[in-house]
């Protein structure tokens, strides 16, 4: 009986010790886990605060940790990552990254990323305007070089073809000093890329001859395009300045219809002395020409058989032939207010067209050689030609009439100019007298000036003469 009680107490003690040992080991294992659970719960609450409202509502519905079962506690205790969750807290290290960047900013180099455009070959359509402009400039400069070279070649070929003829008639052909310095024969002077001039002198009966080649503006692309719409021709203009005593007084012109209309309106001598345009049929020349002449006998003398034959054969190459002893150039406008008749020249003017299409330059220049021979023919003819007494009298009357009309039209202007000149003379005289220290002379001059002014203001009276009975 006693042994059984002792045995019972011993078994209870062992059981109690086992239970106590189990409980103690349980608390040691879960002591840190319990705090970690609460920390996890707080971290979850903090994260939930910044989460969406839907997550917040789901967290509120969860059971507190105190009411979790032992299995749930074991699961929480086994989660070792919960101890480092505070490192993932967004607000825990707020501003840390910015401060770190500020410290590292000075030492770190700045990297500039360049936006590389799409390759040119894949985007040709975006550059069509630039391509068009570059192509236009290339075409313009290529045309400029070719046109400039072509015009220079035409001038040189013309001079080579006619140099012997010019040297036979003039002692000096060309006055280009640059050519003389280079040891070359003088040639054309280039006024522009399409205008060349040649001066010839050293001949009896004339002061000299100026040859001007006015070619198409082949160097100008715009002019070429305009020439397609309104065609123009290469031209040669020749001006022979005659001596005063080697040409008589008359005005004569034969020109194509278009040029004749222009001359009758713009050229002063033709507009004044022979404004009437007569058809070429009356003079046995092509109908494409008009004749304008001051003296009838000069017309018959100039339109001789040689000139008529040249006009019929080379009609397309002749633009005008103009002889005048009253040449002053284009008509002056009334705005110029000139009080004197312009200076006149005795000149022979010729205008020829160059036909270069479908021919070589040498062949085209050979075709115009008879026209150059005609120029020297008329220089000699004008030197010998003299009007009859009736023709000379008529020409002198025409010139006197023109001078009287000019003086009449400018009478008022000349009177005003003379009055202004007299007033200026009196003003200078007054300043000179007032500058002198002579009161008597100044007084006498003032009295004289007052009398003149009084006489000027007095009414003018006409004196009538009555014959005695």
C-alpha cells in the first residue's frame, strides 16, 4: 500500500517534470518568435497604411495575433524574413537616396545622350526642298560657265574673221591696254559677260568707229528661259563718228518695222526731223523695212542700187541703217529742264543681226562680212555726198525752226533763270558794299536800289504818238 503511494507520487513527479520541461522548451523556442510576430504585425500595419483602401479593408478583417492558433504561430515563427522587413519600409529611409545622390553628384561625370537622327538614306523625302535648291544652283553655275565661254568665243571668232578688214581701214584696231601689256594684239574690251566693245581709229573723214557686240545673255539662266518665250538675237552695233566738215546736213534711216516704230518714238533726231514712216515697197526693198528721211533727194541718193541689193539679199541680218547730222541719242524728258540745245554729232549707225543657229561660228561670221564692207562703202560715200541748194536750204530751215521752237518752249524757264542770276549778282554786290567801312557809298547804293524798286513797282504806261494835222 505504502509502496504503491510512493510509486504513484514518483510517477506524478516525473510526469510533472516532463510537462514542465516541455513547457519550458516551448517558451524558449517561441520567445523571440512572439516579438517577431508583433513586429511583423506592426510592419504589415504600416505597409497597409500606404496601400489601397481595398487592402486596408482586408487587413481590418484579419484576426489579431493573440487569437491565432498554435499552428499559425508556428508559421509566423518559421518566417525568418520578417526580421528584415524594416529594411524594405519606404518611409524608413526617406531622403536617404537623395542625400546619397547629392554626395556622389560632383564626382560622377554627366553623360549627355545625343538623339541620333534617322539615317539620311531612309529619309530622302524629308530633304526634297534642299535637294531641289542645290540642283538649281548647280545648273545655274554650270550654265554661267558655259554661257560665258560661248560669248567670249563668239567675240574672238568675229574679231579674227574681220581683223584684216579693220586693219586695212584703220591704223589702230582696239585700245585694250591689258592686251598691249601682255604683248598681244589689242582686242575687245569686255563690258560685261555678254557685251564686248572694240574701238578703231586712225582714218580720214572720221574720228573713229566703235563696234559693240551685244550678245544673248547666255550666262544668265533666267534670260535663257525668257528667251524661249520671247526670242532675241545676237546683234552688232556699229557707230562711226564723222568729222564736222565731212558730212552734210540730213537725217536718213531705214529699219525693220519694229525698230522703226521704236526710233520714231524714242530717238530725238528722227522724232523731230522725219517722224513719217514710209513703206519699203516704194523704194524696191523688202516690205519688212520702213524708210524715214528728212530730205527726199538724200533718200534717193542713199538707197542706191548697192544698198537695195544688200537689203534684198541680207534683209534678215539688217536691223537698221541710220545716218544723221543731228544725233543726240534718246529723246530727253521734260523733267530735265535743259535750257540749251543738246550737243549734236554727225554719225553713221548700223545694226546687224547674227544668225548662229545651225551654223559654225566661222561660217556665221563669214556671212556678215559683206555687211562690214558696206559700212566702209558708206563712210566714203557720205564723205563725198553733198545736198543741192534747195535741199540744203530746206535742211537749214528745218534746223532753224527746231531751234526757235526750243527757245520758245524754254523762254519762261530762261527768263526765270536770268532773273535769279541778276538777284544773286545784286546780293553779292550788297554784301561787298556793306562789308566796306564807307557810309557815303552805302547810302548812295541804298538810294539807287530804292529808285530801282520804285520804278519796278510803278505802273507801266504806253506812249501814243499822234500825228499833227
